């Protein structure tokens, strides 16, 4: 399969990799090569290949993508903690549609709550031209070469997402409009509530019961609670 996974990260979040990948592989029998981009640290999980690149966020991700050989890439951040089996068949269906339609830039697996255009793809709507958040760090299947073109120089992740209105309208951007019960990646995020980490600190109400239930030990003192 001509697809890989790229985890967006940085050295200062290396303490998060353990719980992230524990849940990632517990809830996803991932058939794709997984890469993690960070500055200098090495991820010691055998299944994960580390790409060491320093610089601004957009430059790091673009350079990492240029090192990855696959046609498609599933991108996400390291603080999305899985809680349910990943629906890999939906991902495969999206790849098949992207093989047919070269204008599709991405299928975003975040639940869409706003106004969206209907589409021919089951469970997905199309983001209108010049809409917000057509570019997203949420779990998303991207056409790798298109994503490279959509990453300008010298931007952080928040600036990049906020630049979505100016993203080229020549591409088609799709997002999940199906049921929350059928999310492809269930990582606890619903109706804009904070989960996982908030501004670099643990969200206690979310992660403490989650990690206890999953029998994951975490040293919360390293980054503290939000």
C-alpha cells in the first residue's frame, strides 16, 4: 500500500510518545510505515522511524514529507490518544477515491460541525472554497505531494491552519460528516472540549481516567496539569 503515517512532534513532547504509541498500536493494527518528525531525539519504538529536522513547524513537516516515498500520508499530532479501534477500511476507501480523482487533496477524519457542501463520498462533505480549516493538523489522509505544496515557509502549526482560507481552490478538501459513533480515529475530541493536552499541559479530567483504564503509567510532574 502506497501510504505511510507521519506523526507531527518535537523534542519537548518526547515524554508523550510512550502513551501515544501505546494507544496507537493498541487500537490500530497499522499496516503502514510510521514516521515521527522531531528535532534531535530518537523514538525508541521499533516500528517507528524517526526523522530529525530542526526549524519552523511548516519547514520541518515539508522536509519530512520530502523524505517519505509514499503517494499518500496520514498526518496527525502526538497528543491524539486513541480510545477505540481505528476504522482502516474507511481509510482504504478514501485512498481508492483519491486514486480516481487527482484533485482531492485530503480526507480529514475530524468530525465537522459547521456548514459543509454535500459530496458523493459516503460519510464526508466537501469544505467550501475559502472555508476555515481546510488545512488541519487533525488526523487526515493527504496526497503527499499536494500537502508539500500547501506548506509555506516559516509557519507554526496554528498559523498554517488559520491560513486555510487562502489555500488553493484547485484542490478538493473533504471532512467527516458521519456519526460520532463511527469516527475513523476516536481520540476523545467532541464539541471543542479540551482533551489530552492543553497548551502543553495534561487535561486531568480526560487523561487521568483514560490512562488508569488503559493501565498506562505517566509522570504527570514533567509537564503538570492545565
